[in-house]
């Protein structure tokens, strides 16, 4: 008897759980692409409203991914935060890091490394999908490239301008060949003393539930822009870049760590590439098969093998010079593609008039390596350079293989061969 009474209760709870699950299901997504030329407009005091960590590349001058949101076509409502105990691991995204920094960056102030932004996107929307982390982020980036909003607008002569306005109708028509009718143009309203401007802020695109294709939106969505729209340029000087990193960097944990389910820690990321190095090497972010190479040839007296191992200083043209000085920031950025962030630049200081005037000379590069001496690792303790803002890099004033007129030591070291064990 007691069992028969419990059965209806169990069925009711089961039905309630099923209904709740159905209500939380999604069947399409919206890819939201922001235009940073609007979102990064300087504040009233002229200070940047967007910031980038000094050890992370600037984002591309393009439409950037804001989110790929999950929706239910039955209600038109967003489906979010489906898993209260969401876990986000950065390790599976190792091959997407360059693209994420370039097209899905964190631009908030103070500067962040992007980890929190990607975690928020995954735990708010991605976790509601049937996709893995790699597919969720990878397909969003692929769809962004396929839509190619900036190129689509440019093909109709709609290009960023500080003075020119474009009609909303022309903007929407320019997107049709690439995106069809699934795009909604959104604006930020800027109210001035004598006029009101509508600034192009984002383009929202409906995509399939598997994130593979652009689809027609199940619900008609209207633009909030006026008839005329401003399309302000996005330039690198709009980005605040603090002198020192405002956030730690991302360390990709090993597969063994992943097996134990540990979260990615925030430390030095050795997978970064300097933006200047990438651009000078004409490296496409979407193809990581080609290794990074310096674009400035090393000295002619080096062998090809030595050239291949040439320090990455050639990327920024940092070469020994009798009078020229280089910024410490440029030296750090030039070394990062080869060494990551596991090094410290050490200088020796030559006082001209103590203690006010002096020159700092590049003296040492100290690199942290593993205990077995096989690999470069992130330094366990942060080490700051003792150099000032500018550093001199003087050439060696004499031949490396002995000075002219000097006698060569008659005692030479010969390495043992065969069974010989002593010198």
C-alpha cells in the first residue's frame, strides 16, 4: 500500500524534472561580434576604456567574438547557466590560444588575461550545449572568420571613419552576401549636446545548435540603430597597456594534471607569440603548422644551423650597436616567442654622474630550466629586471676567437674518444 502511494509521487517528480530539462534545452545559438572601435571609445577624461595585458598581443583590428549564446526557439529566450558546478579547463584550448587572444580577447580594465572571460562564456552558454570546449570555442572562431563582417562591409565601401556616416540599410545590405538575412546590427546611442549619434557596436548572427553553420533566425529581431550609423575606427592607441602585467598569465597544465581534474593555474604562458613577430613573419593564426622564424637575416658569417638558432632579438631589429639604446619592453617582447616568460634581463649600470645620470648595459639573460636541464620552464618565483626603461646593447669590440697580436694558449683541451676516460 505504501509502495502504491509512493508511485504517483515518484512519477510527478520525474515529470517535473523532465519538464524542467525541456525548458532549459536550446536549439540554436547567436554569435555576438562586437566592434571595438565603439566599445573602446575613450572616456570623458580621455583615458582608455579598454585594456590589454602588456605581455599579451593586441587583438586584431577586426570584429571580435563577445559570446556565442544559447537560445530556445520555442520561447525565444536565452538558455544559460545549465550546470551550477561548471568546471572550465584551459588545457584543451592549447591550439586555439593565439586565435582566442586575437579574436576573443578580454578588453576590460584593469587588464585581464582572458581566462575569466572564456570561463564565463563556457559556464554561461557553452556548458548548455552538447559541444566540447574545443568545439564550442573553435566553431565560434570559425564562424567569425566565415562571416568576415569587416570585409563584407568594406566590399561595399563601408569602412571605419571618424567623420562619415552610413545608412543602416546599406550596412544591412552589405552583410547579406556573406551572412544572409540572419544578422542583426546593433548600435550604441551617443547623446551629444546638439545631436544624437548611433555607433555601430555589434553584429549578432544566428547559428545552428551544433555551431557549424549560419541559419535564419527563428525570431525576427530588429536593429536598435537609427537610420544613419557611425562606424568609428579601432586603433591600437585606444588600448590601455599598463607598464607591468595586471594579471598573471595562463599556464597550460600537463595531460597528467588534466587526468586528475585540476583547474588550470594562472602563471606564465609560453605559447604566446609577439604580435610584431607574428606580423613580420606573415603568420596566419588559423594555421599553426609553420614554425616562427626571424625575418631579419642574421650576420653573414653565421652558418645555416646557427641562423636557425639565432636569438629572437632579430624580430624587432635589436642588434648590438655602439650608440643606440633599446627599450626594455621591446627586448622582453623579442625574447618571449622563443623563451616564453621564463627569463630575466639583467643589466650592469654605468654611472655618468652619480646618482642622477647613468646608462644601463645589457649584461645577462637568465632563463629558468627544468632540473634535468632539458626544457625551459616558468620561473617558480617572479624575478624582476634591474634594468631601467632604456638599455644599451654594445657590440663586442674584438674578434671572438682571439685578439689580433695575442698569443693563443698552448694548452688545449681534447675530448676523450673510445675507451679513454681522462684528459
